[in-house]
C-alpha cells in the first residue's frame, strides 16, 4: 500500500522539459504594439526631443546651397610633381645636366580606350614612387687600383673611361661630361652610353650615392612623363566623350531626356575612370550638375545625386547632396525611384568610406533616408546583400569608442544613433539580419549604447524595440541572457523611465523573454541589487494608473484585432509574466510567495479584473499565483490566504475561457493538498466540475483535474465522489487516451484509482464490470515495455518517456494490476487494447 505522501499529487522537478512539466507555468505574451508612423521624419511624434532641439526634417536644397569650389584634400596620395620644363643650363655646374629630359611619346587616338582603362593602374603605380626600369643593374664591385700614387693618397679614386681621378676631380668631370641615359618609350630598359660597368667604374661610397641620385632623377622624370601622358589621355576623353554630353544637358529641356543623358554621363565617367576626387575637370563637371538641381524633378535629382556622390564631394556639398536625397525619400512613392537607381549603394558607400566625426550631419540625413526605405520590405534583401547590418554596427562601434575616449557623448551622435537604431529595428525582421548580428557579437555593443546614452529616451526605446524582436527567438535570447551586464542595465532603465510606458513595457517584455526558459537568467536577475523592489514599485505604479485609466484601446470597435490592452494594463501583463517566470526558480519563488505587497497586488488584480475584459492579465496573474502556490514554506502569503484565493478562482472555473480554466485548475491542484481546501471543493461542488473536465480531451486539463481528484481521494470520506458523474469511467478513458504519450498523467490516474480502491473486496463492484475489464487489459499492455515504449519519438523524447514510465508509472500500475487481479473473477479472456 502506498504511503500517504505517495497518495498526494507528486511534486516534479521544474527542470524537466517545459512541455511536460505540469506544476509550474511559463506564460506567453504578445510583443508590445508599435503604431505605424504615417509621416517620414527624422524623429517621430513620440520622440522625446523638442522641435527646437532636433535637426529639421523639412528644408529646401537649391543649386545655391552647394559650394562651387570643391577643395577636397586627397589624403594618402603623394603630391604630384610640378610640371617639368627643361631649360638650357646656365652654367656647366647645373645639376640638371646629369639627366636629359625624356621625349614625350605621341598619343595614339586609336589606343585611347586601352590607355584610359589602364590609367587607374598606372596612377596607383606612380603614386607609390618612381616607375623603376624593368632591367636592374648588376651589383658593382670596387676595383683595386694598382697605381702607387693611388695607394698613398688620402682622397678616394675613381676610374672613368680609363682615366683615374680623385673623387673631388671626378665631380667636375661629371659636370662637364654628364651621364647619358636614353628612354625607349616603354620604360622597358635603360641603355648605358658612358657608364662602364665592372672594371670600367670603381664605385666608392660617394660614387654609389651619386649614382643613386642620378637614377632617382631619371625615375622622377619617368613618373612625370607618365603623368603627362595620363593628362593628355584625359583631355582627349573629356573633349570627345564628356563635353558633348554636358552640351546635351545644357540645351535639353525634356526631363526624361535629361535624366537619360545623366545616366549616359555616369556611364561615360565610369568608363573613363573619371569618378572619384582626383579628376582634373571635376570642379567644372560639378558646377554643371549643381545647376541642374534647381530643375526640381525628383527623378533627375536622384540621378544628379548619384553622380555627385560618385565624385566624392566633401564638407558642405556632401551634406547638401545627402539632404537632397533625404528630402526625396520622405515620400513613399519615391521608393521605386530610389530602388531603380541603386541609390542605396551610394548611401552605404558614404557610411563606409567617409569620416564619421567630420561628417556627422551628412551621416544623419544619409541614415534618415536608409531608415525610411528599410521600412519597405522590397529593400530588405538588397540591404542584407550590401552589408547594411555590418556597416551600421561598425558605425555604432565607432560611436561607442569615441564616447569612451572623450568621456562624453559627442555632439549630434544621439541624433545619428536614433536613425541607426531605428533602421536596425526594421532590419531584424530578417532571419539573415539576426544571424549577422549574432555572428559579429552585436548585442553587447547595443547594450553599451544604452549605457552611454541612458539619458536619451529615443535611443533607448529603439534598442529596446530591437531586443523585443530579437529575444522572441531562442538563439538571440540566449545570447542576450549570457551578457551579464544587461540585467542591471534594464533595471536602471525601469527606474529612470518608470512612468514612460512605451519604453518600460518593452524592457519588461525583454525580461520576460530572458527568464521564460532560462533558470540561470532567473537567478542572475534576482541577484541584481534592487531587482524585486524595482518590480514591486513598477507594479504599484501601473496598478494605480490602470485603476484610473479610461477605456481599453479599441473599445467600441467590434473587430477582435482592434481590441488590445490599454497602456497601463499592457505593462501589468508583461510584469506578471516576469513574476511568474521568476517564481519557477526554487531560490526565488519562496521569497516572492512570502512578499506580502507583491501577493497583495496579484490578488487585488485577480479580484478587480474580469477574464472577459482582461484575458491576458487575468491568466498571467493566475499563473503567477499557481507557481507561488507550489511552495509550502513558512510565511507564505499564498498559504495564509488560500481560501480567499479559492473563492477568487471560482469565477474562472465557470467562464468560457479554457486557458483561464486550466490555470485555475492548476492552482486547485496545488492548494488541494490542504485539508481545508478539499473541504471547500466538496462544499462548493468543485469536484463535479473536475470530473466533467476529464471529458475535455485536453491533455493538460485532464492532468490538472486528475491531480485535484487524487488529492481529494487521500481523505477516505471523499473517495465516493469519484462515482458521481461517471468519474471512474472517465479516469479509465483518460488512461486509454493519453497513457501512451504521457506516462505522468497515466501515473496520476493509477494513483487516484489506487486510493479509491484501498478497501476493495471485489473489482467489479468497486470499479464496475466494464471498467475493471478495461483496466486489466490496459495495465497489462502498458506494463509491457516493448509495447508501451514503441512510439514514433526521436531518441531524446523516447528516453524521456522511458524515464517516466520506469520511475512513475510502472511501480503504481503494477501494484494496481495485482490488486485488481486478486479481487477479480475472470469469466472470459481479456481483450488486448490497441493504442
């Protein structure tokens, strides 16, 4: 016979798989509602920034806005040499006589295209130093001079063209007879006329330096010659290809034709390698483009902006072209124009290549445009493919590092962060974006932004929206939960913005996600200083706000999707979910159960709210009470007020909401281990309701209802209630229907029937003939391990089922089978049920 403790509803370790853990409940909730902004602005209507403290979204951009003299410095490039013009030497001492000027090779018009396409490569080579000849001189060994005078003199001796000279006299000789180097036009070789290698020239330290100087001058002249060739090629290409297009732009009046000509111009500039900031005629070209801005066509302005950005403008001009694109992007109807002209690629290039600190305002409007179009799903794939997530996170990292170095937030960095975080908020709807954020460890960087800009509500709200989306996915939730500093950060945000519903509701939602399936997260959060008092203060604040709030959102609108919780109620929904999750932890749950203020607010909420009006809040509150009622500890307010709680639960039992009924039955399952509650159940006929629920064909409801009936049968005086309403038959049906897939439920049924049949004398009279025969057949089959565990489960689930079958079901089922066999008269063979 089972001991009295075994007869009661067993407590299961909360670490079992959540889907099969019966006593404690984790609850789900919807992500906080975010209204769609009907106007595209840098800052929406909910922004904490006042109009005078934020950059404008409305402005005008004209040709006069641009600076016509663009003086952008070319960083990282060697300065070009001055144009070389050989002159007749003024005296024999003129050093330039050492190397004659190179002849200028003629430009072959037929090869302009070939030379033009190679100019980028040549220019890079020239910028790295002088073009060296392909042929190198062999090492020169010093030759021993056998003259007696040579040996005795202190001056170094040089042999030139068979003449031995001292070093000082050699200088004069070389000035009068310079070395002759010839150029073959292809920089393929240098021929010697007067340099005699090997024994012809004895090289001393002085002469080696002298020769190096000579070749350096020759290299510079080669570099200059190539530069002159480039300029000549550019002039030809400019006059033959670009100038005619510019003339067409000036005289064309049809907008569509002007746009087509702009496209033609862009292609020609690209073909001639004239994009960027190094082209000589760039300022002339920009002047022409700036003047066309006043035409006022959005399509034309986008084409102009694309060329202007490709010419790498800087300063005020970069700002104005970004503002021009921003102005156009404010209209959603222009999204197709932006997409067709690949403006996104140009904007991302600005963010990738320009200096952040020098161009913060330009970046602001550039990001504003990207934010607008990121809300259009048609751009999502393109943005992912062009590395938008990586570029944004790189900028955010720069802002974090700059703020850390300076010790303060840089001017306008907050405005820029609002745009970047709003863009990320749109992008994280993409699985690829979430994967990228995880791969580059972006979540700690976003937390750092919140820490550094905790006084900027707009930035914090946007990042909270990002985390609200991310933590709805398990891998992202685990990643954020593992960043231990996030818990203190979220508590600081709650304390700072306690009455700012739109931010607080998201922070609490994030905490609910983090603690839903992670026991370590529950523990870490509860150990943060002031965690429970902060939640209590928030509960009290919004409970009072909810009491004084008006109608629910959407009240009067009959559409189901229009009815959503009021703002204060939504915070309470998310907050009670966090409390329910924290209560699962055995080190946290008992402390909350003994907290009079928290339990008091939970009961007040349950008392004042109707499940018909506030379904999610009532269910979450009941789930929290259920989890807290699991702990039988001293000073538990739940245990002290158990009868009051039972009274409150009655209205849930008679509702039409199955989720509410399930949570109420779960609470009764925990509370019914108390004798007073068992008496209450019988007096209020709650047991009849539990028996009726066995017909619900709902596995969780049957489990919880069976648990209540099991606790009732501990009392011998209450065992006969199972015969009311066909209770025995319904228990046997539950065993048949759910046994093979839920051995915990099968164990509860067997324990209930074991308690019921304690004083059995005859199985048929105790259970009824049909029920007794069915039980014998079911138990015989279920105790056959091969038959019982031959379900179509994966290996992990199969092992889990085997564990519960061996430890929970088999012991009590075997004893119940033996008892029935010992008190049953077999009139015919028992059929073996199929399952």
